[in-house]
C-alpha cells in the first residue's frame, strides 16, 4: 500500500512541482482514503482520485490599480475552480502577500471536501491575490477590489462560481466586489456570500466559522463525556474566526487566554470576554494587523514574535493561517497537558503536528472544524435564491445541526478498532464519498 501511495504521489508531484502546500493537502487525503479507494474498484477504474487532484480550471490574471499618490501597482489575481461535481464552485478569496497558486490550489482542494461535508450543494473553489491590505486606505482597498472584479466577473455567477471572504477579505471588501460585479453585469444576484445584511447577506455569517468550530469542539468533547465548561483555550489570530470562536467558547463556559498576530501573542489570565472581544473588531478595522494594542489597552502580557503554543492550556485552536503550529509546538502543548487541538484555520498544523496530535490526543482538521463558515454561505445562497431572510435563531440552529452532523460523519468513517476516532480519516472519507459518487454519475467530464 505504501508503495502504491508513493507512486500516486510521485505522479502528483511531477505535475505540480514545488507546490508544497498543495502536495501536503493532497498527501493527507490520499493516505487516509487509500484503503477505501482500493475497496471500491469502480472509483479506481474511473481514476476518481487522479481527477479530483486536478483542478477543473485555473484562472490567473493581472490586477493593475492606482494608489492614493497616483502610483501604479500590479498584483496577480487567481481563481481556482477545483471541483463542480456537487454544486457551483464555492470558496473564499484571500488577499494576503503570501498568496500563491500552490496555496490557492491547496485551499481549493480542501474546500471541495469541506463543502461536501456540509451536506449542502456546493463544489470547491478558492481565489485571491498577493495584494497586501495592511496599511491601505479605504479608497485603495476599493480600487483594488474593483480592479480585481473587472476581470473575475466574467468567470463567476450565482450558478457557476460563488466566491466569499477569507483572510484579508471581509464585509467591506465583499461590498466593493459586489458593487463592481453588479455594475458590470447589470444584475443583482447572490454571486458572492458574506454580503451585508442590507443587500442579501445572512445573519450569523460573520460569526459562523468561529461558532461552528466551537460547536464541533463541543461534540468532540461530548464524545468523551466531557464539556467546554472550565476549559482553558489558546486561540491564535484575532480576525473573524478567532472573534467568533472566542464569543462562543466563552458562552459555553470556557476561558480563552491567548490571541495572536504577526507581531506576537497576548496572554490574558482573566480571559478574553465581553468588551475585550468587541475590541478585536476595532483592531481589525485599523488595518494594522497587530495584536499588541490589546495588551496595551487591557494591561496584559505581550510576547513579541512568539506563538501562543507555549502556554499551558486544555485546548488549542489555531485560527490564523496554514502551518502555524508545527511538531515542536504540538509536543510542547501535549507536554503542558493539552488534550485537544482543533484547526479552525485551513491546515493550521503542519503534517507532522497533525499526525502527532491525532496519535496522542484528540485532533480534528480544518475541513471539518471550520466548515461552519462555508455552511452559512450555503445558507446565504439558499436565502438569496428564495428571496427571503432567515432569523438569527434559524441560521444558528441550522449551523449547529450541520456541525453536529459533520462530527457524526467523522465518527462514522473515522472510528478505529480500539474505538478512538481519527478525525482526519473520518473527514476525508466522509467528504470524498459524495463527490466521488457524483463524479461517477456524471461520466468522464
Ligand atoms: O475557508 C473557507 O471555508 C472560507 N474562507 C469560507 C468560504 C465561503 O465560501 O464562505
């Protein structure tokens, strides 16, 4: 089996040289679905895995824009339309200087499985740009979004490809992108999700990824007859995901003690709650991308240039960017008594850290844990199609149900002979089956 996996991965590596993040994401899936793949020779005959690891389409384009001083800039825009077997391509746009084709291919690939797990009809896609929003003015952000959409609009549509936000793309950016799409197409449709409430957005969408992650962690703990009450939690990041996760974790009785930014992390022994959580919104709006002002404002410790994984906590939830928790971090967390790591970010752990964590403690991967964000995007699409708005309670209840169900699917496909749950395996096989069966039904296309 090892040799066969290696042969398969050699093929993928040859086709995608140097795309380390994409190869990391593919390898994790291939390793965990391989047995299942062998047991179902009809998939193998149809080369389902070979087809799933090749994006249906990749669009790359120039994004020229002018800053407030009249200087011209050129960024690169992307949309990776990975898989449309179970619905229109669906996934976020990331604006961050680290964005590359490899990164977006990894994210689009993961998104396909994640979206399948939500049980909603959404294919997988991802896009973005190497544009750095840090320090940009509102007008510069608007001009960049308009320039980006001036090309993207011809490739997307409510039944074709429905982008949303991701790192660096929040409500403001979605507004500018939507405005430009509407102007160019002369059409008011649900072509983007994460929209403002006034123009077709869904309640709970901003909170959804973080809330969903905590609902999932609640289920992981319940599986072991445990709960969030009294648990200490380390979060990284301070954006949308960390904000939602902190809110829901506190509501369910946990204490959040860390947050982080590219500049370091803060440790709040009293717990991040109430006004302190609201402060994150102010921090984000300042466009500076630093967490230190939290420490200054509330008089807590700031650890410059460090990650929060050296603190003693019960639960660690990476909420920032890929590969931000490595094997050493994982060892340190476990040595300090941490018993659960859940990725609220996409591939927040390196492959070695994820492997170690799933051997020693409870570990769940991003495609299961953070699926609540895209799930509520799916609910936003439904509301747009029906031209109705659901209440906060209705959306939250559906989100809760979806996360509970994803957990069930992980347990169904991931439970080993000893009764322990391998969430990586459970999520990968659970996400794979629906996409594979839809591809089988649709022929070689
Ligand atoms: O990684 C993700 O799932 C997202 N950035 C959300 C995608 C979406 O379409 O809402």
